[in-house]
C-alpha cells in the first residue's frame, strides 16, 4: 500500500541543496521514516541520483547502535563520501539516538557536495533553539499524522466509512494496514504504552509514573476545553490523593513540567488564548489538543467519544498540517443592562488562523440543530469588527453558503478535502 505525502515531498524538494540541514520532526509512527527513506529516496533515484550517493541510516535499528557514538557516526559518513566533486545525500533517521549529534551535522555544513536530512521524535532536542544549534542553518519540517484527505486516498471504503474509522483510530499510517477493529485498538494501546510512555519515562527520568498517568488522563478527557494551571493542579491533586492517601500535594510547577514533557513528545499541542479586540495574548486559560486523535481515544480506552470535541481536534490538526498559526480567541463585548450598568461578555472563537497576511476566524459546530444554535455560533463572529473571513464548519454535508453578515458556513468534508477551502 502506497501512502502519498505529496505536500511534504514538495517541501523537501523545495529545500533540496539549500545549504541547510533539513530536520523532519514529529510524533513517533507519523511517517517520518517513510517520507525520508521511501518517498524522498525514490524521488532522488528517479532524478538521476546515484544510489551509492544516498547514505541512509536507521539509527533506531539494533544493528546501528554502534553509530550512537558521535565519532563513530562521523567517521562512517565521511568514509562513504568517495568523491568530493559529486553530490551526496545523507539521510539519518531518529538522530536523537546519537549523543552530541549537533557537531557532527554542523561539520557537513562546510562540505559543498553534501546535503543532510535527519528525522527526530523529540521537539526539545530538535526544534528548540535549532537555529542556534545549527548556526542558523537548520530547516525544520514538522510532519503530522495523516490528514483525513491523505487517509481517505489510501482507505478501502467510502468517505463516511473512512470518517467513522478516522474519528476513532486517528491518522497514524499503520492503522491503514490493520484488518480489524481489534487489531487497530491493540496497536494504538500498545504503541501508547510501550513507545510513548516508556520513552517519556526514560528520557525525562520520570519517577512518579502514577502522576504522569493521571495528567495524561485529565488532558485526554478535556480536549477542546478551556483550562489553566491551577485548575489542572486541583483536578490532578484530587485524583492523586484518592489513590495515594497520606501523600503530599503535588506542586503546580511539577505538573507544568510533566505537561511540557508530554508536549515535547508531540503527543499534545497547547493552543493559546488571544484577545481579538485587545490584540494581545492571555496567559490562561488555554486548550490542549491531541496530535493524533486515535492515541487520545486509546488513552481513554475508547470510552469518551464526544463527536463535537473530536471534530474540533481534527480541524485544529488539519490547520496545523496546512502550516497555519492557530490560536483560540475571545471577543470582549460591553453592553448596558436594564439598570444602565455596564456588563462585559466574553465570546469564544474556536480558532484564529494566520498565515502571512491571511487571517480567518473559524467556529467548529458539529450540528446546527436550530436557529438558536445557529445564532449562538455566530455571536462571537458578529462582534469581530475587522474584515477578515469568518467561517463556521459543520459536520453536515452542505453546500458552502454565506449570510448577510458575511459569515460563511461550509461542510466538514469540503473543508478537509479541499486544501484551498478557506479561500473559496
């Protein structure tokens, strides 16, 4: 089965031979290795690159453990470059396995005939201060699990069947190879436990596994809900003390650190809150979304399948995959009550979406079941005074329409399956 990741391939092609180290980051099992060693390697070979000039190492493979030592890796790579006048491509999968890999990669920045591509599954190691680490010559590509469009293109069934699977099992590519619901469930549960949790505990030297599990359960059950550090701390402490009587309360800073570790593993993303009229960020509350909804469902043992929140999470992930900057918004509105006193009302905007000079305001609404519900979804958008596009995305398969207030309503499938849907 071939899964097309054309958007990512085109981004790699655009960055080819740009004298920078291409760093492909993302969730474990999201397709980084497949993109690098299958799709991009195939492209190089089809465009007359000598196979001996493609140097590939899967550093998470048992037979390649010897290259985890930086000097051994460096000597091996240098030994493979036989001709200084011909182009070589170095493709290194899971570079974070190598101790002190940055100087090794930086060394190849001085070789005009070498183009370097690496993958990694830890954001702190690869995306934090990457410009500094690679002397301003590190170029990041974040690969996400399959979008619904990519999933549907490889799915054996119709659109509705694909959606029903996608909202349950998410977009990790291997899901498409599983032949039964039971196999998909076991894959996700085992992956979460044996890969993500073990990796977190090992990398961060986490001693309090119960606390980590409690935090993951809370974050998983509250996708798309506003929260803040104090509220999270109270919820987790209440749960923690029920299971660990006579223990001390957990410090908020400890919980914040654990959450940052989970973010660094690409399991979750935090969406900040933005005051649209005041033009400034608000420190809290904020929302968390899972980078893959199947992993979220597996964490909760497929018990909390809330269609509205899951749809909102999928829309958020789609926007990130399209390389938009995404925040959540509030609109403050002041009105006079019957006693002529000023009252403030905060209306929420699900997503404020930016890319360059483009901006969109988006509401996610699973169903507009009545005129009252329709007006409720439009209230925040009506109070935004600028002229940027305002959109409501609904699950219903409808034709895109625009009302007298300039608010666009479009169906979910149209949004997900047409990359230019926001501009139509």
